């Protein structure tokens, strides 16, 4: 009877080992099968991308941006009827608009992003502006319009994108004193650009931009009735800081 129990015990142990080996083999087969399927999926997707059979993430985004902020324009040496004079202006609030394209392709450029945009801004001056030798100017007596292009290079770190760049274009500036309209003159402007964007979601973003505008060749203002033969602004400097909100399509 004792031998019967021993034989039964040995049989049970052998059956249990066989069952464990079978389960282990099935598990390894399932893991290998899942690994093969994952590898096959990756290779298949890569092939589809190469053959343009599925859409790649687009590397560019059209965008529109609106900004608003203070400017603090002031002048370099100017001349009034051939004599050196001072042309000073108080702060202004400047609305600005940008429309352009942003490029971001991490597979090619890692963290770098690039942008180019049309820039427009409007400067309406305050009442404390003056020209030495003329009467105190009235409200909005100096009005400027800026049009140009801006190009930037940014660095993407999560949702935060700092950037630097350059901008430039044409400017028209109209001047009027309390008793004399001096006319409108076209000139040129350029500016270094420094700022950042913060990505709210895949479409909306906010941020801030600092421009330091250099206006040049604003020469030829005159009013013969007021005795102003030639008023030349050789260069005007305008630090401008805007808070922005934008939308990417």
C-alpha cells in the first residue's frame, strides 16, 4: 500500500511539472508574437510614411498675431532750417499685427523653429511731444505707420519658445504742431527682435515681443507759412514692447 502512495505522488509531481512547462512555453510564444506584431507595425508604418500613403505631421503652420504695448520714441540730432534741434516725444501705445508662417520639424531641426511674417504697427503720439523752436504740439500730432517683414529663430522647450530675429521695412510719419502741418514723409526702419511664445494648445499661443526700432531718412518736413523751410529727423529711436495673442492654423 505504501508503494501505491509513492507512485501516485511521483505521478502528480510529473504532471505538475509538465503543466508548468506548457504554460511557460505558451507565455513565451505570446510575448514573442506580440513583439513580432509590434515590430511589423513599426516597419509597416515607416513604409507607409516613406510612400506618402499616410499623412506626415506638417512642418509649417500659418499664424496670425495681435499685439499691444507701450513705445518710448525719442530722436537723435535733427535740424530745423539748417540748425541743430531736439525732437522729443512722450510714450505711445502701439497696436501691432503679424501674419506669417512658422516652421517646426523636430525630425530635421531638433528643437529649432523658424518664422517669417508681415508686420504692421501704428504709432499715435501723446500731447507732451515737442520740437525745440516750435510751439508745443497737440495730441496725436505725430502719427506713424510701420510696414515690413520679420524673421525669427526660436528654440522649442516644451510649451515655452524663446526667439530672436530681425525686422525692417518702411515707415510714414506725419507731423503737426499746434499751428502748422509739416506734412508726411516716408523713411525706413529696422529693428532687432527678442521675445517668447507660450503654447496654450495646438492652436492658441501667447507671449511678448521687444522691438528696438531705428527710423531713418525722415527728412523734408516744411511749412512756408510757419517759416519752416526744412525740418529733418535724421534718426528716431523707438523701444516697443508688446503683449501678444496668436492663433496657428
